[in-house]
C-alpha cells in the first residue's frame, strides 16, 4: 500500500465528519483527529474546507491549530507508524542505535520520515511513559519493550512481508 498524497478530498465525507461532531468551533480538534484518521494526515485542501464550514473559524485558524498540536501531521504517514522514544531512560538504554537501525533498514535519508512506498513512517518522541521497559518503540499503538537494533530489524522484516 502506498500513501497517495494526491488523493482527492471527498467533501461529502468531510461534511459527514463535521456533522457527526457538530459544526461548532469547540469541536475542531475532534474533527481534525477524525480527518487525520481517514487520510493518515491533514491535507491542506481539507483544512481550507473545514475552515469555511465551521462558523467563526477561518482556514488560517484551522491551519494554526493543526500546526500547533504535535498529534497532527501535514505530511502523509505510512501504513505502519513507528515511534521511537528518546526520553532519558530510553536514551540511556540505547534508543539511538535502535533509531539508526530503523533508518538504515528502511533506507530513510536525513529529514525523510516516510518511506517512498508509503509503508513506514518514523518519528522520535520525547517520552512514551514506559521508562521501565526502555528502550521502547511503538508501532501502530503496539508497544515493543527493551528494543535492540537486531530485534527491530526482525520486526520490520515481518511488517514488510505483511505489507506487501
């Protein structure tokens, strides 16, 4: 599966999402979360559309909210979203070699967060709240404790086979 960042925005689907939460500006974050769940990121066209549909908001305000919160992405994410913790406990116990192993195995260049085939996205996070299990990776919500460079390669190979 590849991420299609040129996927046309379905305004009827956006209308359904907005209606399901109510078109009040207090529901903006929930609406953006649902749109991101649908598209795997927040397309610019969707942000503009939402800004014109919710009374009291502008597209610029919607964009501002989308860029303020770290949970939102303006770039397409992969089928498998990998988060590597680099909090103190994880860092001390070896999260950077794990992160580097992931980058090398997936052939990600510096600054590139999603593989060309759209299968994987990679990000580092400050803390996953699992310090006793350090170093920790989370892939699509599943926690992988006491991660090593060798173990992550096995996991990635398994996901590559599943994703083909």
